[in-house]
């Protein structure tokens, strides 16, 4: 039973980790999907309307990008696109334009030179969408992997618990059988003990009778010996008397 409790504790801990990761991945997928839809809808949007549409998604998409970075999903191309997305979402137009060129404003340089153009596609929004779609694909694969692992862990847990419970049931059945056999044996021993007590009492009575009989036989044997000796003496005396009488008769 202790092993089942340990398995249940480990299972609860694993489930908590799964649920936390599943919530994070689901939120990331939803944020990326919303960002992709907004970028697609803003195909001909001005920079102002684009920033306005992406503004509410800023923090959530940034978290998704940070998660992708933690998971190692950002290659060089994806990282560049992610920097542009971050710049667009926070309204840093010049930073977004400069991010596309892999640089930053130099001292004294006019930020307006790097202002966001009217067409979002002048900002390579197609590659940004591709970046987000790539991250979404990787997150979806990660979530599918997570769900598959969770299903496998749940199946293994259920199987282990079923095996343990079956083993416990078998042991309990064996214990119940042993208890019944023990009770039957104890009852049998009690019966045999009663029989033994009765037989022992009878044996004592028989031994007492035998002792009395032996004593009587001994006394009678002594009496018989005494009588036999007396009879022998009497016969000897009679024989002597007869011999004397015979001698007297012969002499007369």
C-alpha cells in the first residue's frame, strides 16, 4: 500500500508539472495565433494601425518568444524576426527598422530615417509571420509531445497501480486463506487436545486399576507360595507317617 501512495504522490507531482507546461504552451499558441492573424489582417495597414493592433498582444507574444528562446527554438533567422516583432509590439519603430538591418541608431542619427513605412510589408512582415508560424509549429509539436508523454505516464501509472492492487488483492486472498486454515487447525488442535485430556484421564484410571491388580496379584502370589509350601510340608509329613506305619506293620 505504501508503494501505491508513493506512486500517487509522484503522479500528482508529474501532473502538476504537465498542467503548468500545458497552460504555458496553450497560452503561447493562442498568443502566436492571434499575432499571426493580426499581421495577416494588417497586410496593407499603416504603421500606426499595425502598432495599434499589435499593442494588446505585446506582453503575451513577448512571453511566447521568451519561452521559445528558453526552449532553444530561436535560430538566427527566427531570433531576428523575434527582435522585429518585439520592436513593433512595443512601438519602437526605428528599433524595428534597425533590427531588420542588424544594427542600431548611431549617435546624432535622425530616428525618422528609420521610421516605420506605411506598408507593413516594407517591414518584411511576411518573414515576421513566417517566424511566428515557425514558432507556432514548434510549440504545437512540443505540446503534442507533452500530451503524448502525459498520456503515456498516465497509462503507466494506471497499469502500475492496477498491478500493485492486484498483487495486494492476491496477498489478501492468501492471508484470508491462511487465516481460515489456521482457524481450522486451531479448532482441530482444540479437539485433539480434548481427546488427549480424555485419553490421559482414562490412562490414569487404567494405570491405577493395573496398579491395584498388580498389587492383588502379588499378594495372592505370596499367599499361594505360602500355601504351596505348607501343603508340601504336610505331604512330606504324611509321607513320613505312612513310611513309619508301613515299617511297623512289616515288623509285626
